[in-house]
C-alpha cells in the first residue's frame, strides 16, 4: 500500500497542498484528477520526494523519507511529466538506464520487451531527440518499466508513479498504455497516475482521487466520483455525466445552450 | 521479426564501437608519446639513444639530459594536462547538461588566472624565502580551488546545488576575477607584463620532474574519480529528478563531479597556463564518433586529450624552431575551427 497522510507543501511561501490524505492499493490503478493547478502533480512529487513536504509518506509499510534513493528505485519507478534529455542518446540507451536502476539488471532482453510493450518495436537504434513528443513519452515509460518490470517481487508489490502518462499520446497509444497499466496492476503491482482525461480515468482506474485547490474533494470508485455534483464543483463549471449502456460513466464536453 | 533483429543489431553497436575506441585511442597515445620523445629542438635522436641502450653503449650526457630531464617530464606533463582538461570538459558538460560547457565555466580558469597573475605581480614584493619557482603554480592552483569552492557555496542551498545558479554565478565570478587581474596588470612593470602574457598563452616548456610530481598525483586522482561518474552523468542527462528516481545519489554525483573537474583543471592550469579548447573539442569529437554514453566517453576523453596535447606540443616545438610557440596558441588555432565546424555541421543538436 502507498499512503500519504496530511501532506502539506509550500512553494515560495504559497501553500500548494493543504493537508492531503491519499492512499493507493497495490493491484489497482489509482488516478489522480483535477483542474490545472489543483496540486495533483505536486502530490505525486511529494510522494516521490521530488518536493519537500510534511506529513506521513509510506510505501509498502516503510517510511519513504527514510529510504535511500537506490532502495526506492528498486520498488518504484517514476515517470515525470516533462521528459527532458540532453545529448543525442539512442532510444535503446535511454531505456537501458532504467534497466540498471532496477534490480533486474541481468535481464538484457528487458529493454526490447519494454519498448515493444509501449509500441516502440525497432526504435532502439533511433536517436531519442528525433522522436515526436508522444514517442519520447513512450520511450520514457519504457525506461521506467525496465526499472520495475515485475509487478510483484517476493510478494512485495512494486509501483509505477506516473505524471500524465498519456497526455501527449494519440488515442490508439493512449489505449495501449492504459491497458499496459491495467495489466501491471492485475499482476499485483500498484499504479498511481496523474490524469488529465476523466473518461480514460473512469474507464481504466479502480479508484479516482479528485483534487481542487490543494485539497482532495472526492475519492472512490469511478462511479462514485464521476457525478454531476462532484465534477461541477471541482471544475467550477456545469458538467453532466452520462452512463454508457455497460454502466460506465462518461463525460461529453458541451456548451450551455443560450436561452 | 525484422524489428527484433534491428534491436539486436542496434543495441550493442555504439557500445562496442566505444570499447574498440579505447584500443585505437590507446595506440594513438603510444604513438604520440614516441613522437613527443623523438622530436625536439636539440636534434637528439630517440632512436639513436634506444639503439645505444639496446647494444649496451652508454648514453652521452647531452642525450641523457635531453631525453630524461627535458623531453620525458614534458611528455608526461602533456599527458596529465591533456587528459585532465579533456576529462574535466566531459564531466562538466555532463553536469551542466550542455555540450558547450568547458572548464572555464566553473570559474576554475578565472580563479587560476587571478592566482597566477597575483604571484607574478605581487610575488616580487615577497621576501625571497617565500618566492620560488613553485609560487606561481601554487597560487594558480589555490586560485582555481578558491573560485570553485566559492561558486559551490553560492549555488548550494540546504544541501542541494543548483547547477543553473552555478553557471550564472560563474559568469559573475569570472568577470570579477578578470577585473582584479586587470587591476594587477595595470600595476605590473614591463617584465611582469611579459610573464603574465606568456602564462596566459600557455606552455609546457617549463616541465620538470618536480612539477610533474605535484601535478601528476592530483590529476591521476581526479581522473580515477571522474571515470566512476559515468553512470551518474548518464542519469543526469534525464534531469536531476529522473536521476534521483532511478536511485542515483544526485547531490553526491554533482559534488564529486565538481571536485574532480576543479582538481584536474586546477592542476593543469597551474603547471601549463591557459590552454583552450581541449576541454570542449575532445568530448565533442568523441560523442560524434561513439555516442554520448559517459561510461566509455570519460576514459576515451583522457586518451584523446592526452594524445592531442602531445601532438600540439610537438607542433609548438617545431613550427618556429629553435624558438617555441606557446601551446595555447596551437590548441586555439586548431581547436577553434574544429569547434565551429562541429557547430555548423550539427546545428540542430546543440539547440539549447
């Protein structure tokens, strides 16, 4: 289990997170959603230790702040929102960096498998900087996958912590990646993803945490969270949730019709 | 199937090429060493001396002096300086995530320059006990370290060093050290001005075993430290946050990188003055040939930097023989066009 209790973050004197409680179970995909500036990326960064925070942070029952970087690297991989890379590395070289960070370093075929998993077969020899934005994002995901390839090791779940993993992907690759995350969770691992797309979140997540103005406003199964009242209050505009015949909640953007 | 084969072929390609480069560059360095021992103003023949050694004929005093007390320490010093500058360049480019970074960027060169000029101009006023041939290199080395230490302190807050702050503070510090050096130059007399100018141009002419004994251990320690940083610098290419998420001790890597670069550059500048472009051109050429992976890049930079400086030193000795051209002129004349050529050829890739 991954648990954050009463997380507070101030950046430049401004409170960004004001006492956030968050939990994610292994074996599940947990989506963090909310409007721009609601603090969802900051919550993920607090969990990964990238920003300083106060409050409790636990992963698999251990205090995250007391773990060494390399201990954390063995149990969780992190996909940052902005994928930067200096120097003309090849895609295969980037993915191999993840391999060496994890504990599966002996598995030399893993980079190929990870690239195939994100739909980048045959890209290993390409220059990373010459890929499109969406391809770069998938290459970074392959790197992170390499780091924590097996979702369960010795009965201990491993975690994928992802900031907008599908934000710049086309719809086909969005589905490829979301299905990949589902399989990871079904294999016993934990997935926490900051998401922009409410419909994709509702379709693939087991739980959704909704944030607004540095606080959690709702949390639960997609059906409980995707309601007119919660979303309208969170996003500050009138939103209407529909249900697909299979019972899935979805949202279509619409404009208020002028009287 | 085709895709899998392509992966299998593409993955080991640059790595094995980089490893083959160790051998090629090692051979190149051996040749450059021979060249450095064989060529010189006095006309003493290395081959003649080797033949005598092989046949048991004793060497003449002149041969011993030229080969053993002039050319040999000079060769070893060129290796130290060239390897040190090239590896510092590679380390700093990795740290600053910028292929145009060079040892000058962390204030090392400016600090060393200020130290050296202080020694030249103010050294005359010191009592004789305190001034000796070691005063200038010592002052340059202390200046290099003082500048880097100051920058590191300025850029570090709560245990985290901001690389961007360090870069910008380096520009300010370089300007300040330049102004102070300017003040000293203004005070200097004609003989001192000449010394300052020649120091700034760089030279290996004063190489002695004593200088080598000071520079070699510092350089060697810095090089050994630097080659352990390959994996960490690769990780930093993904950004500090991603490097940390991959389990790399980011702050330690940054501190060690700065330490290694300051030590190697400080030692090089202290014994040879200002030698430009080795730190930029060598890592750049290697990246073009074998890719940016720092693990093979750092040892390769040491080998190629040493070879290039040996060749530049030979050129500086023969081009205006029996006089000597300062080696900094040679490296700049050779290095600047190469640098421009790299920029123009790969304009897209150095887009900052």
